[in-house]
């Protein structure tokens, strides 16, 4: 844990990265206004490209850098970020990938929904107000025809964009013993989908938030 500045908000945004390089720095530049609503946390999986050096993070309003040194991939990074958020007293966490594909202007909507009492928020480019920019055809078909229907079936709740990592989680959801997200079995990518399914199955307040996700032209 490298705490760069004190806590300023009731919510935080956790950005998950591993060697995202200039893509991460470009995203953080766009996220500077977000610090009005939420503290920015970098949950790093062990980058070696220098992108998460303190000299890059301090001028970009990053509150803390967390570096995973143990085993596991994304789910381990998520557990690390969620635990830090709970220990630091945050009321909820917004999560984003660090690959500069998400428009961070949606963060205030996530914070507002968490403040309103929602427990699990799924960012979606397919609901009204969302935008899917240059989504590869195979990915689009996989989401709409396979992934979203299967996760929705398991959750008993309709989701439209289940691979999107732009999400929100309440403190109540993360602390509920029936959810128990801090188990070592969540190591690779399971936790993303488990939380979407478990939150709906347990009757937590769930909804989708319109977001924009853009893929590069190349």
C-alpha cells in the first residue's frame, strides 16, 4: 500500500491494471474531475512498465496505489481493492478497467446510485444512454448471445452487458457473510461474475448504469 493523499470522499474508484502503460495514464488524465465525487485507487497486479510509478500518479489525483504481491489475477486484485476500501471506511466502490476504454464521466451516476441505496451496479453500453463504440463483432455476439443470457439466467435477473468491468458495489454487499467475497477461491476472473449473480439472487438492489465503452480504431 502506497498512500499518496488522505481520504476525501465517501466512495472510491478502483482501477485494475497490469502493464497498461500510456493507456492507463491517458485514462487517469480523463479521470481528474472524478476526484470531486470519489477517491481514486489503483489496484495493480504487478506492473513492470513504470506506468504506476508515484511520479505518474501524484499529479493525476491518485489517492493510493495497491500492489498485489501474492498469487491470483483479476479476482485477487479485486479482493485487495475491496478490502482496502472497507478498512478505509468507504461506503462503496466503483470499479473500472485501466485500459482507457471506459468513459469516466459515468462515475458520478454510479456514486449517486450507491448513495441512493443500490448495492450492485452494472455498467452497460446497451441500455438507453449507453454507447458501444467499435465493439469487435465476435465480442458483441458473444456478449449478447452467450454471456449475458447465461449470467442473467443464473442471476434470475436480466443483465445486458455482463463482461463490462465498469461496476459499483455497496459496503453492505461486500460485508454480507452470505456473499463472502474475500475467499481464496476467487483468483482469476470468477469474482466479477459471482458478484453479479449473487447480488441479484440474494435480493440486493441491482440496476444497470448507461456507460460508453470504446475500442481503438486499430
